[in-house]
């Protein structure tokens, strides 16, 4: 009997330790993401202060920095949702949408050796974007409609 109680206490304390470890890790990641976000904002500010030397490549870099900042912000929200015990799936889908959109915007032909590889990678991005949009629709748009319909049926 005492052995079962000792096992139960051990499992309880290991669970508390793991929860504490995940909380500290999550908060550390949030601080790191805040620092990365501040660095990105500083880069955007530096680009706009040197407006006399502004070129098209600089505009793409600004868009890249903005989208990367949004990705960092969504990852921040994802970690926050996880730490609060909420579902992080919609936030993770948003992160994926932003990341694929960023890759599509920055998809330049001069980064590839051949046209075939350029088209193959571009097609892969479009397929990934389509899958993420379908997941977005299923989890964020269609699910609330089903919940409203169920609540309406319960009232009737």
C-alpha cells in the first residue's frame, strides 16, 4: 500500500516539475521572441531612415521583415495559448499561412538553378497554401457555424 502511495506521489511531483519546466521554457521563448520582434522593428526603422538609398530590393526586405514580425507575433500567441491551456491549432494555422505567404512573396527566380526547380518549388508553395486555407476554413470558419447550428437546434 505504501508503495502505491509513493508511486502516486512520485508521479505527482514529476508532473509538477514538468509543468514548471514547460512554463519557464515558454516564458523564456516569449522573452526571446520579444527581443527578435524589437530587432525587426529596428531594421525596418533603419531602412526607412535611409530613404535616399531606397530600392526595390529594400522594399522586398521591408515586406520580409514585416511578415517575419507577424510570424514571430503569431508564434508568441501560440506559446501564450499553450501556456494558458487553450487550443493552439488556429494560431498554428495562422503561423503556417503567414510563413507560406512570406515564402511566396520572396520566391525569386534568381535563387534557383533551373526553371524546373523554380516551378516545382512554386507549385509546392501553392499546394501548401491551399492545404492551409482548407485547414483554416475547417477549424475557424466551418466549426463556429456548426456550433451555432447545434445551439440553435438545442433551443428549438
